[in-house]
């Protein structure tokens, strides 16, 4: 997890309990898995006896960080930022202990609280004069946005971002004795601006520690799917989809992720990697990674439900398992499976199988194909084999709304009953 650290950081941390912070962008009311590396760093930090600060960037979230971005972001109002902050704190509390009596209990701060009354004139007088434009222009994040590749250029607002983030570090240093800032490797320039302000204004010493930006072996962006970000909020990304994301990672990526996103010991990870290499088809590593991180972000119960839902598609499951799925998970599991709508009245007294397979739905091409498949015993309703004389009734409804038809092992079709 270590990409770079300022000289002397390790000795500083070995000395006594220190305080460190990670900045978190509050532009949504949920973290996504891209935020998890910073959160894991804070968790390791707290487990080692140090005091973690999670800094919600209420003020900086109103500006937009140019690091690694090709365009300026939308600005948020204060009410939205406060709502997002509360939601994010709830998620962070699954990783960090905010409530304990321990001296190193985690603390959540919002830079809007100290920036909102800071006038522009005060800022450029008290902070701005200590950093030269030459120093700011030398940062990679600024250079990239000013290069020929960037058609947009860079607004003054974004240009000043490193100063505002640097001031956060100075403020936390002066008011909370916070001596270390941690973040992704793309934050190095912003973090070192903070250490420079601590040196010039605070007459002190600040430290920087960064982790690598997480990448995927195939070059696609970590944490993104066709449907967008993988969120920690169960309403935005269901525990089933969350679990599936980790279960479907490549062997190369999983070897890296299990070291970053779990708290398993080095010996246990090495043993799992060895076991996985001996029988890759068993996907031991992916299963363990998905189990650990789903419990950590959601719960043991959510993991159990996600596993049961996975078994419906990929393993042995019963009609009872299907009927225990909530509607959201059912739709997630059968996302992309062809559907047809019928009215509930057609289930009284019952819908015959030829109608269900061909006539009313088009699942199979013709009535004769439907009869043939039924004769060959390859048709299931809600995971249970049926004969040609079977009638689908309201008793077959999953969540009062769905019926799952299946031909053979892998051909599924969903009847939506309205």
C-alpha cells in the first residue's frame, strides 16, 4: 500500500502516538470503493495505536481538485454537503472507532467549518503570500492541465485548490497536532504544499505518505462497471452486486487486492495465494476476498444473502431460495435476462406451459418447440422441473410479481406479472 513517504516519516511514527488525516471528497452521499484505500490506511493507522482524522472536504468539495481530472467538477451547496457528510460518517464508522474512550479514537472534521468565515483578502494575505506561483506551477497536476493536451485549460478556482488543501494541513497541525497527511499518489503535490505551509507559517514539520493508485491489470478503471461506480451504500450498489464485483476480479488483480482490502495476516494471504495457484478454477482467492470485504462493508447476513443469490445462477438452489430473494436482489441476479409481461388475471385459474413458454412470452420460438422441450424434461419453473400439464398460478409468484422460467441449465426467462 505504500507508494511514497517523506524522509523521516517512519521514524516519526515509531516515536509515539501521532495524528494523521485523509481527505474525503463529499460530492456524493456514499463512498465508493475508490475511497477504500485511504480508509484502509486510516484503519491500519488506528490499529497501530495512532489517531486517525477523516477530513470531509466541504470547502474543497465546493471547488474541485484538478489532480487526475480532465474537467472541472460541479459545485455543491452547503445543505447537500452536510447531508453527504452524515452519510459518509456512518460508512466510515464500520472501519474506524469514533466512539471509544481511547486516546486514539477517530475524529471527523469538515474543512468548511474553518474556511467558511475566511475572507478572500485574509486568505491571500495570511496564506497566499507564503507560496510562490513558481512553486504552484511546478506541480504535476497543474502542469498536466496547462499542457497542450488539455483543451479546457484551468480556472483560477482550481489553481488555488492546492493552497486550500495545504491550509487544511496547516490548520489541523496547529489545532489538532496533526503531523501527517495520507492519500493517493496523485495527491503528493497537494500534500507537500501543506508541509511547506507548516514549515513556513507553523515553523514546524509535517509529513506525507501516499499509497499507489489502484489499477486493473486489463487497463480498465478500478471500481467502475458498465453501471458506474461500485458504491458502499446498499441502495446504490446492492450487496449482491458488490459481492459479484470482487468475485469476478482477475487472478492478477485479486492477488493485489487481497493485500490491500482485507486485514488477513501475511501468512494467511500467502497460503491462500499458494492454494489458488494450485487450483485456479476453484477461485479460492476471489471467494475469500469477496467474503471479507462484503462483511466489512455490509454485514455477515448480507454476505449470506449474496452467496445464496450467486448460487441461484451458478450452483444448486431451490424454489425456496428464490422466493427468499428481495425484489432488488432478484432483479440484480437476473439483470439482462429476457422478460415478458403478463397480467395477473391470466394466472386464474392458471397459465398453461405452452402459453408461458411460447404463445404469451416468446421465450421459445414456437409451440412445437415448447412441447418438445417439456417432453425432454428440460423446463423448470422457479428452479423446479415441470411437465406439460403444469399450470402457473399466483402460488408461483416470487415477491408477488415474478416467475422464473428456465430451459436447461443456463437459459433463463423472467415473467413479470402485473
